[in-house]
């Protein structure tokens, strides 16, 4: 099975996350299948676009740059974990293509050697969404454009749109409803029926920036998540 023309890799990021983004792409580019897939990188926090394009509707306030198989989208909002999903429901190229599928992931991930093989093994027949784990999934998983375009989901995503730098940590720390789309899709499945996650015991300054993280590993996709905000009593952070 070859999903390289059906699944777009959708990466959720923000303006201050350069180190994590570079680390993720380094792991992706090592794999021979890299050039076969299309990547959409959404970078939140470009609030200056609201002034630059103040006479435009919101869907016209993005700046989009295409370079080979990577499309980089600068977002006029910073909606934390919902940057990518909001963008996909506003940019015409995507929202007007209901047959699209996306694998959503955070920039604070890295992939192992079998990632694209796992991606190609996913059966998209009748799929609307599929999450990475049976428990909390950090919104990571497969989304169809059809489910994202549904009225209920669009309304929810719009309610999570943040247009102010001063409110970023508010949107990060309040009840932000992880996995909302998955939980509101009656047809949601679990990728490869995965029901476990390996947590590395050691907590480490993974990116060498002073932010402590622990690493979760999802063998069903050969994917690692470097997790900083895990409800451990630490101060919420958006830093790498």
C-alpha cells in the first residue's frame, strides 16, 4: 500500500520552535521515502500578518511558501496545538479538497526508520479520524478533511483561535480539550489498535534549552514525542 499521495504530513509548530522543527526534519530527511510525501508546516505566532493584511478576510492572512515537497504556512494566529487544524480549515487549497487526509504531529516529535512504512500500511478505507493511542493522544493522528470541515468541528476550532501574544499561555494552560476531534467522531479508530506507550524513565533537557522533557514512544508509527507539559506541577511552557 502506498499512501504517499493520499496522506499529507501536517506539522504543528510556532514561531519560537526552530530547534524542535529542525530536529524533526533531520529525522525525516534521513529516510528514503521522505521525498515521496507532502509536508505542510504551520508556524503560529506571526501576529504581524493581521496588520499587514488587515483588509483581508482571515483565510487570506496566511503567508504560504512552497519548496519542493514542503509547504510552509505562516499563521496570523498562535492557537497552540490547534494551529495546524485551524489553518487546514481556512486555507482554500485544503478546505476545498474533501478527499485529503492528514497525519497531524507536533514539531516536538522525531521519527524512527520505519515511520513511512507504518504510514503506508494505514488503511484509509472509510476512515474519518484515527488517533495514535487508546488513551490521551495529544491530537496526534489521522484526520480527513471531511471531518475537519464539519460545522461542529469548525466552530470548535474557531473558538480556540488566539490572536494575541499576551493570551498564549492562557490558551495553553486552560482546559483546551485535547483530542476533541477524535472524541467527537463516532467513527474514530486507533492506529494499529495500539494500546500502550513507552515512557522513558529519565527526564532530560532534550533540546539543550533548559526545558525538561520525557520521551514517549509509539511503536505503531515508530514515532517519538518529547513532552514538556505533562501535568507534573511544572510551569506551562511553549519553549523548546
